[in-house]
């Protein structure tokens, strides 16, 4: 199998992990709040990814520049994850998932600016994603729960911008430190920041631990697989394929949560998904 073909498979596998994990994460945020849910998932996944990193990549050789980059990415990552979990808590999953998944547009844009992706050939797909987000947001802002829907859309947009930047930077970090140690760094920074935010936020946890474990394993698996994919192919292509997690999340929300979207919202969702598919095609063609 060619490196680009393997990268595509890893990108899709990452999307599957993220899609199922985000659906399960919505249950945690609904029952326990976004902060407690996110902290539990990050803390539980840390020893898992450390063990994997030691087994696969060995002991890393860190430089001051690498540490600075990972610290910045870690802070931005936890900010983006917090925004995504908050969007899960207040918005409809079928609406916020495709918006959050448009992080690939930011990753591709940054790749184009840095000369790693063909900027002109991705313009149509990027435009479709942006318009689709606007359509989903506008259609979802009417009705009895408009305030919550608007807040969910806003947080999902923040998550998209933040995580798009992180996923772009993760590709560069993985090329110098291996696939897994950058993920370890993101987890360490995230847990530290969330513990600081968690102080005085309440007593006890009382989680449904099978669900927490499931989300932690899937979230870690998605990040690790994504990082591995960037070592075999274009970071922009892998990011776009990983962003298709919203297809999985939307399908599960429709089947299990009985969420119903307005017709206009479906148009927006389809535009986001078609936009990501177009970017993938043009990136591969370029």
C-alpha cells in the first residue's frame, strides 16, 4: 500500500474513533457538565498514551523550541476541546458536530499558507464549508430553544478554529518527536489546565465509568491514529478525512437521540460534508 493510501485509511479510522467518542461524550456532558467530563476523559487517557509512546517511540529527545510549541498547542487544544464539550452540552449534536468537524478548513488553510497544500484548488471546498456552517447556524437559531442552539453553534465554531490550528501544528510536531509524544504533551498540558479550572467547582464525580473509559480510549485512539497518519501523508488530507467524524456522530444522534433537523439544516450539513469531500479530492489530485 502506498504511503498516501495508508494515510487515507488512518484518517478515516481517526474519524470513526472521534465520531463514536463524541457521541458518547455528549452523554457525559449532559449528566456531569463539560468541565468534569473533559477532565475525566483527559486524565484517564494520559497513562494510556504515555504507555503507548514509550512502547512505540521510546524516550523522546526534547528541545526548548519543541517544548514551547507543544505548550502552545496543548493550551489551544484544551481550549478547543472545552468549546466542543460546551457545544455538546447546550446544542443539538446533529448541528454542532458538523460545525466542529469543519476544523479541517482551518488546517487546510494553514497548510496552504505554509506551502504544504494547493491553496487555489481547495477554495471551492472551503467556501462550501463556510456557507454550510452559516446555513446550519441560521436555520438552527429559531424556535423555542434558540438561545441554547445559538450558544452551541458559537462554541462549535470556536472549537473548529482552535482544533484546526492544533491539528496543523500536530503534524509538524509528529515529524520531529514521533507520532505519540506530541499527543502525550497535549494530554499533560490539558490535564494540568483543567485541574486548575476544576478547583472549587464542586464535590465528587459519580461518573458512569464504562462511558468515561470508552470516550477516553476512543479520543486517545483518534488522536494517535491521526498523528500516525500525518507521518505518511499530507497533513491537510488526513485532517479533512478525520473531520468526517461528524458523519458518524450525526448518524448516531439520529438513531439513538431521535434528533430531528429542519430541511434547511440538512442542506447546511450536506454542504459541510460535501465541502470536506471536495477538499480531500483536490488535495489528493494536487
